[in-house]
C-alpha cells in the first residue's frame, strides 16, 4: 500500500498548524516592526517552512535556472500559475515582495490577518475595473518602495500543457512605472495538481528569464511587453515538455 496519501494528510496538517501558530505570533510581533522585517518574518520564514514540508514530507523538490537574470532593482514578476507551490516558493527568490491576491485570502484566521501586514495588493476579482485601478495605484507605490510585485496574469491556475495567455495588468504596471518585468516559468502543476489534494513526488523546474524593459507607456508598448513575456514563458514551458 502506498504511503503517499498518509504523507499528504500529514503535510496539510503540519502546514495548517504552522500557519495558525505563525500567524498568531506575527499578529503580536509584526505590527511593531518595519516592513522589511515584517516581510521576512511573516512571509519569508513561513514560506520556507512550507517548502521544507513539501520537500521532506511529499517529496516535491525543485531546481532553479536563471537566477543571474534577476536585476538589482525591484520590478514586476510575471509567472504562469499552476498550483499553490509557486506562491510559496517565489517569496524566497524575489525579496522583499508583495503579491496581487484575492481579498478573501486576508479573511483566513490568524495567517490571513498577519499576511495583511505584509502589504499585499488585495483585489476584488468581481470588479475588474476597480482591481486594475488598485493594482496601478498600490503597485506603483510598492515599486517606488523597492518592493517586488508578483502577478499571475492568467488570473487563475491552469493545467499543465495549457497555453499561457496573459491579461495586460502586470505589463501595464511595469510600463507605467518604467519597471523591469522578470518572466518566470515552471511546471509545478505536474506534481502539485490544480484539482484535488493529491501530490506526486518529483522535481519542479523553475526557469527565470532575462529581464524585459518597457519601451514606453502607451497601449502599444504594453501589448508588446505582454506578448514578449507570454512568448518567453510558453517557449520555456515547451522546453520542459521536450526534455
């Protein structure tokens, strides 16, 4: 009999317990700290716990290429979205960082309340116009503060093999603030599926592309930057399939 289902149950149990305990502690400690310490304690350290559990309990490892492509200045990270794994892992690569998230996540007891202290950009997906305005306003402020912004332009998780098609919000944010875009491709969904609780041991490949720079602020520049990012990620994902 496979022990994997038992490992998955243990993984989620430990993940939930750690999130609850950590969130409660951070609600007490973090409000008194400057932002960069808050990010490190609330998001950085706990996401390390999540990745450690993923590696050692369910056997999902990772390898990263292209870290030398990350520029010195903060910009916009545009990544494909297949699972929850990348929301944990990318916190370790780009620091300090905030995310474009669903506002409902901030209602999760303890950890969601603590996460609100890490300056996330929480949007209402039901109101697309207001969410884009919020991304533009808060995103520009975060970039000026030297904070990376992670955006999943697909809007929701996709199955492995589906072609990447991005909305333009992340590219527009980069263009309006003359900030670099760093494309990130991965195949996490092959091991941490979009549907269900099951997990599959294996090695996730994370590929970080060369920084792409805006060539203006007009709609044409936004479309061009978005297409460049889409093309690089689709090509990177295709290379994973070929390998």
